[in-house]
């Protein structure tokens, strides 16, 4: 099952805030032997958000969407999710109860009476208006939930909320996927060679060794190695034989080899 990430918000597109979700999601997946297949950034534009969500629903992928599920005028994700799925929006009863519980907690903390019918509190219930049939995602930070449609999961843009919610999803509904993308990598630093001249060797290794992928990471200004290529192989099983063949081919090419790495 491929895994995707949608990040929503004008503040990301304009540079007012730097995205932190991509790196953290990769980290959370890697810790569970999983890998991110794609990521998509979208500003606060309803047609674009709707298309991104529709694509995610159609993909069959496991997708996390971060941002835009609040109840201010620049939050559109809930409405776009409903439009993408062809569903009506409705107040989720469990989300309503959790939001009311949060209101009660805040009132108690502030020493104020709990007034659920106050206009601002009634507006807060909009944060629990989700596409019909959605399942809620618990929010351990402030109880205001996210929601799920099939394999697409919508969480807030705040990292302190989003990341525990993604972890909860990975460890409950998707625990059976853990380890599915874990791979072993073996690579070597190559000096004095160009990628184009090494391409036939890379293609030959992939053709000879089933399940092995070759990767090439060139660098022009590395602080330790200077201009070089990190050339390697990766596979679910031990790629030792493929790596040995790669190194043999490099030596035959006359390339100068540096340190080897295993990940």
C-alpha cells in the first residue's frame, strides 16, 4: 500500500511558515518500516484542495492530510473532503460531544460558567462538521478530533496535534503494514566518474538481480568527499551479491572507490 501526504495552507506556500510535516511523517513511517511514496502541497484554494482529495480517494493509497480542518474562513478541507467524496456535511455526534467536553474544560480552567449556547461556542461546533459517515481521529492535545474517509485521514495543521494523531492511525488501523517497506541499502562513494557513463552498469545490475533497485546520489560540494557519487543498491532481502557485482563493475570501469556504507 503506497502512502501519501497532503499539506494544506497558504502560509506554507507563501513561506510565512516552514513545513515540518514532510520530514516528521517520513520519520514516523521509517520507524515502522514504512516509506512515503508521494507528497502534495496545496494552498487555501477550494478547487485545488478538492482535486487533491479526490485524487487521494481514488488512489487506493493510505493518505494523511494536514491542515485546514478548523472553522475559520480560510479553513476549507472539511468542505472539500465532502465535495470530493460526494457526501453531505453533518455534525458528527461523537465529535460534538468531544468539542463540548473541551468547552467545559476550558470554562472550568478559566473559572467561567459553561455556556454551550453562547454564539462563539455554537460556532466551535463547526469543527465537528464532517462528511457524512466519517470516522473520528482522537486528538490527545485538546480533544478536537480529526476525521477519516476510507483510507484518507484528515488532521490539524498544528504539529503538536497532527503527529500524535498520525502515530495513532499507524499503530491502530495500519499496524499490519509495519515493516512492509523496510529495505537494506549498501552503497559506495565513487570518485572520478559521471552518472551518464555509469548508467549502463546500473541498468545491468537491476536486470540481473530481481527485486534490487540501484540508486545514484551525486554531489558537487560535499564537505568531506567533494565531487563524488554515492552509488548503491537496495532491496528487501540482503543485496550483498548485487552490491558485489556493482563494485566489480565500477572497478572494471576504472572508477576510484571510497568508503562503503550499509543502512
